[in-house]
């Protein structure tokens, strides 16, 4: 099977796999090449894939959609992180969350400045 993991910023992963395990709305489910076509909404969770060489990849996904059609498995998610080892995901998640938190603080600061400027302009216009 070919697994593609897509995010708005681009493709996180594309490669041949033997098996994919994902947690959807109805619970955890494994996908093999001969399984029927399937669509599920993914819960925020860890998706795992066994590559053709027997090694594994782990993907932390913040929800999304999984579509299995023929030998293609496509996962779309807003946020995703890939790691070769399950133990590596917490550190990578912490780094990503810290960066997102800093970006949110910056956005809040800019919005506050815009709001303050707008109020100041309105007060000058009224008086």
C-alpha cells in the first residue's frame, strides 16, 4: 500500500507500507492492502505504519480524515508530526506546542495593538 499523510503546509509522508493502524471515531482499526475501501474521521491520536522493510513510523495527528481506497491510504490532518520511534514523539510534540504557543502569544499581542489603535482612532473621531 502507499500511505500519504497530508497537511495544509504540504506532504508530511509518502511511502510504501505493509500496514496502517489508526484510531477513528469507532475505535482503533488496522488496514492491510487487501482490506475493503474505508473512510473514517480520525481522533487526535498516534497513527502507526509498518513500512515495507519492517520498520515502523509513528505519526501524532490532531484529528483528520483517513481514506483507504485500493492500495492507497490517504490521511489528511491539520497538524502532524512523524517519528521513527514512539519515544521520540513527546519531545517533538513539546517543541511544536511551544512554537505554536509563542505564535499565539504574538498574534494576541498584535490583535491587542490593533484593537487599541482602533479605539484610539474612534475616540479621536468622536471628539
